């Protein structure tokens, strides 16, 4: 498993950092599965934060604001995932 994590991490390496969006969907899913599996073995688990988008309303002005908030939620979710995976692959 460690060798597989290193292999996937090398594919996501971008300079001194990682860009996990470069991974193929199957590889990204496998990295997530390895993250879950390895951390379960060592007794560590980072709970998934379910950031659900705010549903739109009947008010058009409110919908513009809701879209902005939903975009920020999606960006925050991506930042958390990036940080989580970076810390994980850096351990190998």
C-alpha cells in the first residue's frame, strides 16, 4: 500500500506541492480508498465534512447570494481535501 501511495503521489506532484486534480478519476478514488484504509489500520480517522449546497429560493436576488455562498463552500471543501491528501502522501 505504501508503494502505491508513493506512486500515486508522484503522479500528482507539481513542483514542491501536489495537484491531485491531475490524477485520473480512478487514481483519485484509489488514493481516497488508501487514505481510508491505511488510517483505519492505525486508528486515525478524519471525518468527512458534508458541506451541502444551500438550495435556491424563489427570490432571484437571494439566489445570486446563494450561488456565491455555494461556490465558496465548494472551494473550501476542495481546499480541505487538498490539505488532507497532501499531509497523507507527505507521510510516505
